[in-house]
């Protein structure tokens, strides 16, 4: 779970005296990942990885559009849930 990972990473960083973290994730996921880490008090540099399931710049195939829509809808729902729970 992203929330649990953010808490664990923040604890590890505090123990070591680190403040800045690179959040590397899929392009549609970086916003929630970065917000979760920031909520835990870390300075976040967001680095979107290359998406291998579809090309967000083109989306010229129906299967790619469905996959992208599902991923984007999942992240938007996740953002809403995380906000309601105070996790971001």
C-alpha cells in the first residue's frame, strides 16, 4: 500500500537524517506518490518513469486508451480517498 510505504520510507529517512527523496513511478501515479511522501515531511523530487503499457502522448489504439483510462481513473479515485483520509 502506498500510504504504508510512505510512512516506512519517511521513518527510515528521519533515522538517517535525510530529507529529500526521489519518487520514481509511472507518470499517472507520481502525483499521489509524491503527495504521500510530502505529507510525511519529506522533500520530494518526482521522476516519472517510462510507461510501458501505453503511450500517454499518442493513445492511438483502443486497448491503450482503455488501459490509460483505467489507470487515470484509479489515480483520481485514489487522490480523493487519500485526501478524505488526511493522507495527503
